[in-house]
C-alpha cells in the first residue's frame, strides 16, 4: 500500500505528520519526495548507505561536425523548452532549461550534438529508526528539474510492502509527480482560510487522479471552522487533530515526532492507519 | 539605424514595455525617419526561455540595437551572441525612448540587469 502525505504551501507541518505516521507503522519504506527542501531525515535520522546521481542528457555542440548548419537551426526551432538558440550561425545551449527530452539529437544525428551528462540531483538511501527504509531526493542548487528527481525517488518504491511518500507542498507538477499512483493521500492542513484554499486545490487534484483522501488538522484549537465545514460538505474524513501547543511546536523544531513528545499519540496514529486501510 | 523597442502597444505613442522576453510587442523603428512597424512578441506566452526565443527573433531582424527596460541573463547571452547592443532603462513612450537613445541618455547593458523570470511578475 502506498500512502502519500501532502499539504499546501510550506510550513503546515506535513513532514512532522508523515514522520510521526512512519514511526508508528514501523518497517515501511519512506520516500522523501520534497526534493527542493527535504527535511524528513531530521526526524527519522537515517544512516545513508548509498548516493546516486540523477542526471539528464544535455547536448554539447560540435558545430564543425554539422554537415548542414540548417539542421542546427532546426534543432533550435524544435526545442520547445527554448534551451537552444541559433544566432549568427551558432547554436547556443542553455543547460538549465534543457529537460533532457533527447529531441535535438534526433534532429541532428550527424554527430554535431554529443551527449553530455548533466547532474540535476542526488538520491540517497539508507536505514532509519524503527526499521524504516529511508530514501530521499535532493535537487541540486540552481537546477530546475524537480520532477525528474522526484520520479527517481518514486522509482525506489518497490513492488510490495508499505510505502509512505512525503510530497512537495502545493498542487503543481512536483506534487502531482509524487502522489501519482498512491492508494491514499493524507492532506495536512492548518485551520485557516489559507489552509482551506490549498486544501481545496489538493482535493481537486486528487479527485482527478482518483485517489481517496483524508485530512489531518495541524495546530487546531482556534475558532475558524472553515476546514471542518469543507470536509463535512465534501465527505472527506478528518483523520486526526493536533492541537497547537508550544511544546509540540518546540519539539517538532527539535526533530521529535509526535510519539516522541507523548507516547499517547501512538494509539491515535495507529487508529489513523486503521482508517486508511 | 534600425532598432527594436519593446512596447506595450503597437505605435510610437505606446508605453515602453520594461520586460524584454515577455513584452507585448516589438516596434522596429528607423531612428532617422521614425518609420516603424510593430510585431507581436510570439515568445510572450512561452513556458520557459521567453528571452531566448525573443532574442532569436530579434537576431533575425537585421537591427543594431534593442531598447528596453530590463534584460535577463539568457536573453542577454543570445543578443550579445548576435552582436546586438542592448540599451536598458527606457521608459515613457516609444517615441520618447528613441529620442533618449539618440541623445545618448540610455545605458548600454554589458550583462543582464535583472535575474531570470523577472518578467513573469514574481510568480516563479
Ligand atoms: S534534449 Fe530536449 S530539451 Fe534538451 S536541448 Fe535537446 S530538445 Fe531541448
């Protein structure tokens, strides 16, 4: 079973919830797909065994090999990501825009473009606490191929066993790449109008993907009831409420999960797993 | 001398568009006769690399300089590769910008004046 944990814009406590769920379930595979700002390792403290680069194939121009310079212009016109520019008879490559689609190599098969490996991120894996197999992706600073790195992390999900995925915030392409193919999605949100706005967007995306969802309300206890009303009206279960206390906030900042703060949370989190199943 | 001014509208009285890659129109102007023609910027809605696409278009127009508000790193690379000078800091109407250019009041940019994605309104 693959369970995704997602949330709106950063700071909703998504990783606090996902790692808390993980330490209660134990012996699962945890994939940190929040590759722009991975932080689950702070809670789960893995010992990494392996590092693998994530790379894409980017063209390197060897203009003198071009039998027909017109082909180089054709390649520039072909690249819909505008990673190639043809000016004054010269082809310029903008590496950071290249997605590695490989199209330009097909347009210029004469050896004028050679394949260069461009490293865009890294995937690390190892053993974490409570028998958790931990995999995380990290986008290299200055690179933009977020989805590519997420897909690489996702490919470590394996064929069987329980998998928990920490998704990137929001409901854009990175979030989509991380949650696609999961059996259930836990949406972490705060009881504020902003939280509701992001939640509604996520629910819409999950509806399109056909993935059932439940909500965890983090920092509850205020007077705003908009999120609860929305969940009731749309038939979305509220799986857990985590009231706001200074102690929780402080301990979470120290990398403690809910059961670390108070063992009583273990039963409540186990109940969440039961409802997901 | 023929130059291109990035513009929000289609004539000499329109406002200069301070964005390069995502400007609305290009106005090709003869700085002596003030004869002009307007071309919509096909790159305005590009997913990415708008400055590169616009830069390539400009490189094909046989002009000597571009007058705009700001220019990003990618566009700057394409335009300098094409040997086209970039004058930044233009504002007001297109006519005014051409006058300022002729009077030597605009700065020639030797590199980008803004970071990438500036013309997207801070959304990315
Ligand atoms: S591999 Fe694809 S994205 Fe990269 S330069 Fe070639 S056509 Fe463009």
